[in-house]
C-alpha cells in the first residue's frame, strides 16, 4: 500500500535558488512527473536521475531559438 500523506516539496527557481515549499501528496510509482504552476511559473518534479530528486521541483526554463 502506498503512503499518501502529504510531504514537504521544495521548489527551486531558474537560478537554482530555493524559493519555497508546499505540502503535496507523494507521486505514486509509475505515474508521469508532475508539472505545477506557482506564481505564474511552471515547475517540473525531479525524478532523481538528474540534479533534482524526489520531492523537489525545478522551474522550467523557456527555450528561445
């Protein structure tokens, strides 16, 4: 059985500065990474394969050509 109690999730801006936290339910195994809009900025959940790990969200940077 999966624990669904809220956990503290950390949010980081485009310069990798911690900007705050939110209490969210954990992502269940096998589900896609979550994207969250907070203060008109979009954040994506880390999966542990890169710099950001479980319960950490990084700001998505706009790519300009």
